[in-house]
C-alpha cells in the first residue's frame, strides 16, 4: 500500500550545453511503490535519473526527496540521504569477488554499521548469489551480474532505489529473472523508480507507470490500466 511521497519531481527541465532534453516533467514515487518510467532511446529517462541522483543540475523545477528539496545536492550527499542508484551497465569490478563488490555498497559509516545484517538480507533476496560469493564478478552471467549490482545498492540500506535499464543486454529469459528479483525487492516495501525500455516487463511488475517521449510525459497511470491502453498496445506491445 502506497504512503506519503518519498520522491517528488516538479516541472523538471534538463539539458546538456544549450540542448534541452527534458521538458516540464512531473512525477512522484510514494512509500512502498514500484514505479516505472518507460520510453524509447533518447526519450530522456536516464537524464532524469542523473538529475535525481545529483549528477546534473536541473535547468528549472524542483526535486524533493524524503521531504527535502535536493535539486542542487551532489551524488555522494544523496547516498548519505538514503538514495541508491543502480547504474546502466551494472558497473561492477570484474576481477573482484561477488562479495567484495557487495561490500563496496556499504562504504558509508551508517551502512558499515549494518553491513552484516544487510549482507544477510541481500543473500536472502538473491539466494543464487550465495554460491558465487567467492567467484569473480566477471564469471557470472549478465543476469547474475545485474543482481549483484542491485544487491550492492541494497548494502547501503537505502530509503529508495532508482534503477537505470536493468534489462539492457540481457536475453528474454534473463530479463524475466531480473524483473522477478526487482519485484522481490519491492515486496520488502522499499520504494523503487525503475527506468526501462522493456515496457511489457515493467507493466507486469510495477504499481504505476509514466511514459516519456522526446523528453515529455505523454501518459501515466496504474500499470493494470495502461496494459490495455491503445497507445501502449500499439507503440510498445506490438498489438
């Protein structure tokens, strides 16, 4: 059951140099929600995540996290405030073990104090990783590596998770496995903003979805309702 907003984005405008790529986007994620932000390549999805996590500054608009405006907060301070960002492409250290990669997620003092408890928690959520704890990350499949990236973010003990294209480069079978893992994380009550091109899978796991095209929101609503929406069926589901 959703609660108060944990993330609020209001009239956000973003760009690079003189090129504006996001136009007046507003969205929110409530406590306990898994919310999808979907759209094609170049629609502005990842740019919005970069702004939320403090990597780029908004041209205008507001970003509020856990009741505090964070529009000008830098990435390391966002981590301290409890926002964990799972980047596109996983970005693991391939020659380090799985467990060492996970431990890197507990780098803040608050997280270090809870490291053992959080490690048990992520192994409970991702039991397939237990057998690979001492294997190098490069030895894992793409799907397993994505689970390590998610688990590493959880080692922070975050208030919220934002995820950028976790299905990219994976086979359809592995996409299903990763999405099932994301659903398990959401079922713990941790709010998640999930950026994806794979609209069908996001509709299956999320509570609500925002659809972005050319930097503008064109549709949003409960996932169960949007599955039958004519635009979604035609443009994204091929029906």
